[in-house]
């Protein structure tokens, strides 16, 4: 379980990594080849697409950071965790819940994301 916690912490850190080279290196370590990511706003497949998705989120939400909320829960090859996105030191306007599937090496094969709290459209 400790390795799973660390893997998800690295996953969250990857969403905050603004150095493109370092972010891509982390993606290559964390995600299995052919990995997929799906949430209400995106559905992508492959490390290149995941990298582009993360870069796009950083561009859309400059200055905001992803943080893991609470413990990571896992059984077999399935992991669930809650995260938030917001400015450092203040209440986060966005909260989400992800379910990830890992391969035998602990790499992420699939992420299914859900948005639990989002700001109201102006």
C-alpha cells in the first residue's frame, strides 16, 4: 500500500510539474505505455496525449496547484483518491475523485476522473 500511496503522490506532482522535460520524464515513469485518461472534460490515450492534457490544464489554470486530499485507498490493481485544485493556502474551488487501474509493475494503465466540486459558471 505504501508504494501505491507514493505512486499517486507522484501522479499528483506530475500535474503540478511545469518543466516540460521533467513532466514528460515523470509521465514515462508513472504511466504504462498506451495508458488512458478519462474525465468529464477529456478522454485521451497515450503518454503524448496525457502530457498535452496536463500542459493544457496548467495553461488553463495558471498558479493553481493539485493536492491530494486524504489517504489513497487501494485493493488489487485499483486505486481511488480525492484531490483538489486551487491556489496555495486557500480553499480549493475544484475537488475531484479519481479511480486508477495499475499494471503489475505499479504503472497507471487507466484513470477515470470525476469532478465533485466546480465553480459555478459566471
